[in-house]
């Protein structure tokens, strides 16, 4: 699997759209040939945002053009995460920010019938129950563990508040994410009603479930989503959003930065074993060409953490935004539009390409 983020079109181009366009790619390899999953804006005017599946032996697939499904998304990352030992039960997770915060034979033809979404929350508890929300997703990194089904999800968020500029790093547990996707769907009776949890009967197979040996029941096996009943596809079309939200570990950020002279844009994490136990070392890239090497410590059962900046490295001579970061054999590989650089994780020495 490979994930590549394209920073998009040149804003100085008079023919370019006015928004920041980002494309996310994920290539899934398998015995039946590779498949490419893409999140992008399909038309030049930026009105048709889609998630596509192409290549491979199966028919191309895309999300339906509907604001309930994708509402002016800004794609950030895509990852393939297994749900069980059955490869047919694997899930592709797309991470994106929205403006407001094989398919069926007759319904959702060549449109995904297993597409559902949930909201990630990253906020700081405030006085009188008023939280400070970091609601602009900037980057996502999966810290793989011994259990491949349960990586830890690190995410950088920014706030678009008029009061101050700030950034936060929140960490999510994959089991909690699955719990939300297995919970109640969000439902709204009509335009004049409030959102609430759907309390009616959810059709079988449940939307978001892939046809596989794990999900099959005796006498009710489906070879593909083409065989799903229309009731399932209609429900999937009208209920793409989950009612519950995904909270971070300890329900608050691991790291906070406010009033910084740069933007935090990328994150990579390396789990390092020390004499007193493991530490998650965060490497955070900025739009000024610097890399922050940070750890966050928690004392006992405390929910608050102490942030320690080990190093702040000026990797590039000119303040140039870092466009990607990756750890490879204890070396941190950084890149921008016209330069690639690798450096030891200790920060000693670097090599230009």
C-alpha cells in the first residue's frame, strides 16, 4: 500500500480554482491485481468531489454526487486497515475536512453502497462547558502496532477561530473508531427537524459492511453488493453519517501549539524503546521548512500531558513548505516540490538529492 498527497494546483495560475485542491491516492495490492483508490475533485469547477476506485479487474466505482456524502471535502489521507483475517472485509479509510463540518443494480448503480462517515473531534475543554475546537484536519499518520487491525491514528488539526491561531495533535484508538461505525446512524426527519440517532430498523446487510465470509449468515450470503436489497441501498444513500463522534484518547489533544510563526502541516511518529519504556517520538513538519521533534509525557493516570520539544531543525535553507515526510530505516525522509532530503532521526547530518 502506498499513500501520496499532491499539494494541488498553483494558486498563481489564473485558470486554477480558488480553493486549495488536494488529491489523495491509495494503491491496494492483492492477488486479483492492484486497485487505485482516489479522493479528488473530478471537474475543473470543483463541484464534483468524489472518491474513486479504478484499475484492477472490477468495474470502476465512485461515490454519488450528493452533499450528504461529500460536502466540498478537502482530502487529507487514505489508509487501508484490515477488520479481520478475511481480506474481503478490509476497509479503506479516507480522512478529509468538509465545508460544514460494485453498487446496486437499480439504486446506487456503480456508486458505493458501503460508504459511511464519522466525525473526528479534537478539542480542548473550556470554562462553562465551552470547548475550543480544532476542526481543520491537516495531516494523518498511522502508527502500526503488532496488531495490524488496530493502529494508532495521529492527526494534526488547526483552528479557524477568529480569536487565535492554533494547532493540536490528537491520537485516536482504532477500536473506538470501529465502535462509532458500528453504532447508530444520524437521522433527520426533514429540513425543519434536528439531527438525532436513527431508532428504526436498520436493513440487512448493515450499510458499511462488506460482503465476506466473516459477515455472511446461514442462508443469507451475498457474493457482492450487486446482490444487496434495494432497501439497504436506499438506507445507505439517506444515512451516510454516524450519530456518534470519535473522541481522541483521554478526550483531549496530546500536543497544543498556539501563535506559532509557521503552520504545522505533516506528522510522522516513531515508537522508540528506552530504558524506562516506549516513547512515541513525533516529527512534525512545517510550512517554513522546519521539523519539530517532540514527545509528550503523561504522569500515571493523568489525562494531561507534558510536551517536550527535543529539537527544532531547520532542514532547508529557505523557508519552503515540507510536502511529505516518511520514516525509512531510522532515517526521516522529507520532500518539497523540487528537493528531497533524508536525515538521521537523531538530527545529526543530512543528505540532499
